[in-house]
C-alpha cells in the first residue's frame, strides 16, 4: 500500500455551507505532510474526514486502504489544545491511558499489563514520567501539548494526525515537538495542520495548501504565487514569521504586494 490517504473528488461541508470542494489528494505512506492555508479554509474539516468523523457530501475517501471508520483504530489524533477544557480533573496518566481505549468499550475495558507498558513507554518518550500524576490544569502549554501527543501515540498508530500542535507554544517547546515528530515519522505517516513556517521549512517533506480547494501539493517550497493564490496576499504568512523580504528574494518578484 503506497498511499496512506486517498481522497477522490471530495466535497464536504456543514448544513448547506461548503467547506471543501473537489479535493483530490493522495498522501504517500511514510511521508510527513504539512497542511497549510487560511483559517476557515477547511483544514480541520479535512482531518475530520480522514478520521471518519465527518462524512463527505460526495467523493471517495480511503485511509490505510479502508473506509475511515474502519481505519480509525490505527490513527493517532492530536486535536487543537485550545479546544480542550483543562479544568477537567484528570491526570496526565489518565489522559494518556485514553489512547488505549480507542475503538474499545471504555466502561468495560480493564487495563492489562500490555496497556500499562504501552502507557509507560509513551510517558517516557514524551518525557512525562515525573508529571504522570499531575492534573492537566497544572501543566504548562508545552507540557500539555506533549500529553496530547502521548495519548495519540498510545494508540500505536500507523498514521498520526495533528491539528496545529505548536499553536501557543514558545520557540523552544515548538522545536522540541518537531524533533519528536521527526523521530516518530520513521515509524509512521504524519499529517499536520500548521501555520508555523519553521515546521514547513524544517520537518515536512510535502505540503498541501488548502483554501476550500487544493491549491498545491508537493515540495515544501512556497513561492509567492502559491501564497497569493492561497491567502489572497502574503500578509497572513508574514504574521506567522516570514518577512516580506524572504518571499521577495524567493520569487524574485516585487509586484505581489498589490491587491
């Protein structure tokens, strides 16, 4: 199986509002793909389709060679940290344990030694052993992000999906996350929604630019032309740390400021 994810002519949305139009996207097994694009452009919807949480209006979706609902137990998912209520009284270890329940009946699942061992390994790999009994409300953003990644790893996934894993993190925590992800990429396919140009230049081997449609899929080489198509103007990317200058030198063009 050469592709981890295949989307053919996918259209999707909410109610009667379209979020994604005519998406054709094949993501190679073993790759590290960054999904970029403006807010509201459909990136999270795309992840939810891969997870089988949203049925597309039309088109065909295969994940790991199966219908997404059937492949879900092989997928680790790291949602946006901001979407989670941190006041919920649950410990680091309990959150990571949830990864072992994916696809099982939580009420009746008793953790066996294999589960416990897998949980320990995930805590270690994300340097969380000393924090394992800590309530999640007491963690720094960087620590909490590592907890969410550990939970996804506890699934022992073949495919790891992350939704803006470094949003709200400082540069040091971000680069720790990227180092880990590059390590995990040896064992699994990774798809990451990101706004962070550092990730695009250092980690990912492919980018997919989504703004309701797929505007580009290929080498992580953002030409001004792609940026224009995607964001309407380069301002969005500048806000995420790419100065004008770089884009200009990159494209050798000085006329894409004008709207």
